[in-house]
C-alpha cells in the first residue's frame, strides 16, 4: 500500500477511536442521572447520528454537565469524523473496490497494467489500444499533470500488480505489467519483486534491454530509438560516409545498431565519423579493430573514425557526408546543432535530427509515438523470429545445440540480432531500398527470390558471406575472438575468422537466417 494511503488509514482509525470514546463517555455520564434520556450506548449513537445529520428530533439530549461538555466536543468533531469515514468509503469504492468489480467482467480480454500514468505509459497504452481495440488498459496511479486525459477506454485502480494478476484468475490471456518510470534502482527492485508472478514484466531502465529471469525484461528508450531509426531510415547502397554528432546514450545506441545491422553488400564499405567522447566506448569494446578500420577510412572494410576535434571545424566532411545524424542526449542542443548546420555549412546529404517535437521541413526521429510501441517494447515479432532462427539452426547442424529456453541472455541476443537484420536481407534480395516494413507479400516474394537465386553457388556464397559478416560483427562487438575451440567463458569461437576459412558445415549454418523468410511469410499471413 502506498504511503499516503497508509497515512489516510491511520488518521481514519485514530478519529474513529476518538468518536467511539466520546460516545462511551457520553453514555456513562448520562446513565448516572435518573432524568437523563440517554441511557445506553445505542441512545448515545442515535443522538450523535441525529445531530450529525442536522435533523435534530430533540428526543434525546444530554443533561449532565459532563455529558453536555462531551456533547459540545462531539458536535464540533462528529461532522469531521463522519465525513472522514464517508470519504474513506467513497475513496475505496472509486479507486479500488468499484473498478475491481467492473474489471471482473473483463477477464476474458487481454489486460495491460501500467504502474504509473506518465507520458511514456500513456503513449504506449494508446499504441496498444490502437493495435488491439478490444483490450483492457489499467493504470495503477492517477495521471500526472503533464499527461493529457486518455482518449481510449481505461481504468485507474489503486491496486498493486500482484492484486491485479490475482484478480485475473488465469482467465483469458495473461496480464502484462509495465514499469515505465526510468529509475534504475526503483525499476530494477520493483521488477525483481515481481519475478514470482506468472506474467511478463517490462521495466524501463538505463541498463539496456535485457532478459533477467523467466518473466522480467528490461528496456530503455535509447535502444528503442536506435532500433526504430535504422528500421525506418535504413542504410542505402549509395551511402559511404555517415556522420554522428553527439555520442551520449542515443549516439552509442545508434552506432551499436549500425555496427550490428548495416550490412547490405560485401563490396560496400561505410565510414562512420563520430563526434563526442568515445574513450569509454572504445575501452569497453576493445576488439572492434578486428572487424573495423579504426581511425582511418578503409577501402576493404567499414571504418569507425572517432574525432576528438569539434565537428564545427570539419566543413569538408559535413559537405561530403551522405547522412548526418544529430543525436545529443540534450534535445535543445540538437536543435542548436541543426540550425547551425543549415545556416553556415554546405550540406549535400540528409540531416536526421533526434527530436520529440514534430516540425514541418525537418527530418526527425525518436518521437514518443514511434518509440513506445508494442513491437518496440515487447519485441513480440522480433523474439518470435529469433526463436524460429534458433529452431532452423538446431536442425541445420550436426553437433548438440540448445533450445530457446536453454539459451543464456547473450546467445538469445545473438539470435535477436540475426532477426533484426531480416529487413536488410529483404532489401538485398528484392533490390528495393524503399522497403521499410515487413508485409506477407513482400516477405514471400523475397523468400521465393532467395530460393531461386541460391541455385547459383556464387550468389549462395554471397548470401552466406553477408550473414557471416553480420554474425562476426556481433561477436566482435561483445569482445569475442578467434579460438580453435568454442569457449564461452574465455569468449572464443572457431568461426571468428574470414568466411573463406570456414568449413562447409560452418558455412551452411549461415543459411538459417535466410531460410527464416519462409517462416515469417507464413506467420504474417
């Protein structure tokens, strides 16, 4: 129970005790006088009730000095006592009792419980309702002043997640719980406390999206923003120079997604120029030099150039860039950079600005409406694709493998990264860079194209090499390196080598991510 409700309950009990005490004193003092009309506790209660309601029948009145004194005190306090009791009853009915009663008739529907009603929670709830109109949205607290009143059906119930889950009684789809206030200590602690509930719990945190236990998932807006950015504005084949200005949380995640997903051609080599403090990033990812050229533009691989100087001094680079991504964590600073670029620099490429403010003429990304969607937060489609990739992979190899439930967090993320690259594969197969969404028709068409073109050994090898490059980048990013035998503790893997050095069976493993297209096409129908 929340602190304010504990205080409210304590005050109610205190005032109720005083009220009963006054009735007892009134009853005892009047009982000793033979002329008194108040002879019992029932009479005293009736007197207080008549007085409180201002009816004033006059059939019962105190006659002793003590009784009259108590009556005066009682007259001054009884109204407040009864109003407090009445308010507590009304509060219980409106904030918990009545809503829970009404909720009981909706058990066959999907329930989404939000522990708070902030801007992010309200946005995600609206997107959920847009995709699933016949669902129940529940908020565990009143909306804050910055949040507009929801324009979709919802309930505000002062009840804990555990009580909501128990009230569902395992009828219909399982309830989902969201902890959306970004506070690592609070979100992590509350999420862990809910690990025994038979439901999925999604907690917003700055630690990154990760799998904690059987039902706990963490996410943060930076990763969701970066994933949404490259999904809606994917790399094009003509792009070779990309500038990232601002290397805070958003910049880190945008570069990470680029490293893990921007692989669309064996002969395309992109140079990423990053402006912002990168010492910590390079210290953590200490093996990037094995997959990228660091500090210099290369003609044989992608390059990561971390600039120590100010971006303002690189007029030539700004004019040559195919894409400039402005993404400092401070949004006003991003707008300042945007206006300076447009005012004082010759820019031929696209400028993409991270902003939650929609402005005509500006190519922006990362609004709440784009980030807080069911697909971004719950990653249902992405996780399903990752599970399918693992199943196909298990059938393709001869050595022992693990099911999805047996995989640890890192190897699950490896399969998710493979699923995250599906859109790029479709664009490669169909040679269409305008595709930004997966549809049944497009996915089926891409799968048929894969089946047709892989008959050519050269093309088939190109597909495998493309996915091997993606896979190698993922493991290198997490500081794995080559070793003659796989060792998860030492982070060594025998496949962390050039594609040409792989065995035939190892090359066949790369088919799983491409063959997934057929399964996805069937799922989308």
